[in-house]
């Protein structure tokens, strides 16, 4: 399963300018808020969570919320997904997932792949 999303960085910036931390708290975890200061990175979080929901085939809503996952970076800056919701974790048992996020020219793009683990 694969999901992709593109987010306009200026749209995310307008949302945060208008609603401040309330906007961030709607779709970001406290750790994500603490670690992401640049608008392009925040837009990448939005796109990453949307892409993950699309890879699940459910979108954002009843079966998946923005705070069911957390997108973190390793020491080299590579993003990864941590599942925070135990129900989702059980649903994804036996599956492997990966994420890639990029931002350029006013947009953030994320791709998520979910595959069955072998063996």
C-alpha cells in the first residue's frame, strides 16, 4: 500500500499565523511541536500524516487521526513513523512501513509505503 500527499507550505503558514499553537496541536504531537520550528518541516508533518492515512486506505477521520502517529527524525535527519495508538499498532502488526518527506518550491511532499513483513 502506498500513500502520497502534497501540502502548500504557505497554506500551513497561514493556518498557524491565524490560529497559532492551537493549529499545531490539532495535528502535531508535543514532541513534533518541540522538534519542528520551520514552517516547511511542519508542512512536511502534515503531508506525512495525510500520506500515511492514504496508505492505510482510510484518510483522516474515524479510523485514523493525526495524533495516532508521530513522525520523528533520526540523527541523520531521516524521518520515521512511530505508532501511538494501540488499536492502530495491532492493525499494523506484521507490516513494515517507511516514509520519505521533501520540501521545495513552496510545497511539502510525503510518500508512505506499508508492506507485509516477510518470513
